[in-house]
C-alpha cells in the first residue's frame, strides 16, 4: 500500500525521557564513552542535549531511543552519527543514509557527521576491531559551531551534508591508520571510496544516492516481517513531503482502513518479557512523533484521517497484573503520552 502525506511542523510532548546526566564541556570524551544521551554544559549561558549513534545504521543499539531521550530538552538538541563504521573484514560496515539526516531534520535535531579515529583489536576475531573512539577535537569544534549557528536544524543539516565528502575521506584515512597499527584487515577501501566519491559531489548527489538505497530498503522492509514484530495487517510505504518540498520515505508496520480513518500502526514485540523493552517502546514512539503530525494523507486521490497507533505485543498473553512496578510506571507514562499527543496504544 502506497500513501502520501505532508508535515508542516512537529508538535509533540515526550514523557518517557530519562533524566540525563550533565557533563562539563571539558569532559566531552568521558560523556561519549559512558552515556548514550546527556546534557553538555558548555558555559554558564549555554547547554545542549547530545545523543550518540555507535553506528550509522539505525537498527543497531537503539539510536532512536537515544535521540528520543533528548527531545524534552528546551535548548538545542544534537546527535552525533559516524559517516561510516567499519568493524574490520570479519565485522560489519555501515554507511550514513540521507533518510537518517532527514528524520533528524524533521525532529529539529542538529546532526554532527563524525568519524572514528582510534580503536582496539578484537580479542575474539583476527580481523575485527572494537571500542572505536571519535575524533573528540573535531566534535568539540562542531558543537561550538552549532552553538553559534543562528538558523534551524534543517538548514544546519543541509549545510553540514556538503562536507560529508571531506569527512568520509578522514574516516577512510583513519581506518587505514588503524588497520596498520592493529594489523587488522578492513573492508575494501576501493568499494568505500566509490561511496565517498558520490558524497563528494555534494548533498544533492548524496540525497539521490541515499534515497535510492533507502527506497530499496523501504521496499524490502515493506514485505518483510521483522523478528520484533507480531503483525497481521498490510504494510505500507509512506512518502512524506515537508514544507520545503523535500521528500522523506518511511514505512508503517501495519495499516488498517475503516471508513474515512486510516490507522498507521507501529509494532513492537517481546518474546521473553511481559512488556517490550523501554528502548523498543521509545523506538516506536519516534514513529508516533511522525505519524501524529501527518496531514493530507492520501492513497491515490482519496484522502483519509490518519490515526497513529503503537501496538505492543508479547509472546504468550498480556497480563498487566504481572508487570513489575517499573513496567507499570512505564505503561502509565506511555498511556499519558498517548493521551497528550493523540495516538492510540494496543496491548496484545
């Protein structure tokens, strides 16, 4: 099922954000090594909320949950994403996708496209690295630049993407240095450079390349049931147009049409617990932020009233009385968040 929609702006009040630890600017390296999300106290007048992606791929380490935890911060929100993460020939290699930057722009989050410049050799695999570290001086410089930047996150992100070619080259040079230092074989530099060459052509080519890849991934996702989903409805592809005319591609796990209403359902499933994990729930809530702000939702020329739904399922059966006190509190806040932001929760 193919849907089209528009977003003019984001209005949403998150209630499940965890309390973030505060670090001084001089302790940024310590913060990055110990926290997924945190407040950075730059000086008496300025603080920013920062989230960290350990990989460019959004299915690893719950990056959406990390970003979600910063969304109730009143000041500027920043997320740090590696342009590429190469774990060595026996590990994975992921590249940044334009759609990730697009989503952060929609959420008003400033993106710092970063690179790793140090790592340790894996003790289990000959050609794999671990404990990768960002170039801290580069990140500090970008945080300061964002602090003095007067336009919104969307414009910063568009300008920042122009530099991804240079950042990509630094990343590849760092991995070559790490490879020699640790005597670990990395993935083919030649194939990586082909991606970087595309990035060097500027953000338009970057957007075109990543959008093509994202559309392919989206189409794969639209016909694939993920392990953490327990769904019975039809999957849908949603093409969202923003106020500047940019297009964003997302999927809805499940769609149901009842009269003039179209239910856009994001599913999270747990096979072992009596409730999906808090990280899974927050991951789903990022889709709720999008779905609750959609306007002009259509299939072909037919317009529908969108209703966002977060569907939480467990393997056997859901019994609220069996939840722990912390799970009950999560559910209470989740229900309140749903009420405040006008989406529905299904518990099965």
